[in-house]
């Protein structure tokens, strides 16, 4: 049985080929975003590491920039209200520019199919290395649902009292779904860098 529909597999294959060519030729955009995932068991042992490019800023990202520059009260739609920062889901639909929420977000909680989100993500300070400036956003999300949960999509969300906008700003499919066992945690880090 396939983990993803054929259309999603083709979408991910196209991104993988593009990433490999860019990495080999050291061709990168002015803005680069990577997703790093670490899975730890209930004893804190690392059982899986995963890293991939993020490709999917959605239109809400631009709405947020416009809002900041105009200092308006523009609000995007689709904010889920339970975790500013990182959200995860089980959806397999390729991202679209008009996405306002993950395809199938995992709710905050300890019930079936739910995971416990932190109150807030951790933000690093901006680091400058040569011509590149970067920072990270990290969340540790714990599975206390009583059963394994397979994560296939991640996104960044602004909100929780933000004066300018609330909503999904990135939506990425994982190149391969990752199962988080009961009592295990998934640590997700977005690293955003800009090169001058």
C-alpha cells in the first residue's frame, strides 16, 4: 500500500530532484528554509532524524509582510488557535498558495489522534555567518494519545494575539511520513536564512 497518493509522490519526487541539483551545484535562493525533525522515545533516546528543504510559503506570508509594512490590522483566515509557531498534521495533499490551514491538522490534547503542543515555540536569536543571516523556530510536540500517530505535514503559524495577522504562512509535506509512538516526542525546527 502506498503511503501517499500517486499525485503526491510525483510532487515530492519533483522537489527532491530540484533540491539535489541545487545542493550539488550550490545554487540556492536568497531565502532558504530547512525543516529538521528529531524523534525521541519516552526515555529521551533519539530514534530518528530527518532533514529537508521547505518549499511552501503560502500567500498569508505575503499578507503578513504587507500588514507589517502598512501597520494595519489585516487578519488572515484559517488560524487554528491552539499553537502559534509550528503545527503538524496527517494530510497528504500537496500545498497550495491559498492554503490557510494544514490539510488534516493534529489537534492539541491527549485524546485519540491528538498530540500535546507547547505553550509557545522557541526562537533563536538571529545569527550572522558571512553573508548569511539565520534563525530557528523550534517546537517539541508529545504524543500522549495512547497510540502511534503518523505525521506527514508541517506548517508555521502566526497568531495568538499577534497585532498584525494570524494564520498559516508555510505548508510542507514531509518527504516521507514519520510515525511518532505513544509517549514519544517529535522535535521540529524550521531554520530560515537569508543571504545578502
